C-alpha cells in the first residue's frame, strides 16, 4: 500500500480530533522550524502568524523543561485562556496544534 500524502494524514487526524472534541475550531501542522505545513480553520496569513508565535513558545518551553527536569523531553502543552484552549503536541516531524472554544 503506498504511503498516504501528508494532506490526507492531516485531514484524517483533524477528523479524529473534531469527532472527539467538537469545540475544536482550528488546527495546524507546524514544521519544527516554525512554518505552517497544513492548516484547518485558519487563513494562511493567520496560520503563519500563529505558527511563528507558537514556535517561539515551544522552543522556550522545551528549554525550561530540559533545564528544570534535568533532560526531560516535552510531550504536550495545554494553554487555557478565558476565550479558549490551545493544545500543542510536538512530534519529531511536525507540531500538531489545536485551538478550541472555552
């Protein structure tokens, strides 16, 4: 069976997430360098802005975890605000981000 294109994998992941979490209104795949690979629910311009901001947050969070927890790896970030929630799951090839309503 041939490998599934990245867009199909992304769409399958989004479908799984939104079926389990109907409050999710946007999602991104971000490259480890901080560039949007795929997005759902955001314009390309907004996806680029969010990717850049989150890339900075992820880098700093990884550094803090590594320093404080003596070499531990980050697995997940969950940011809750008065307007919603941002969930960040870094993977070796990409970073998955979901945004949900409060």
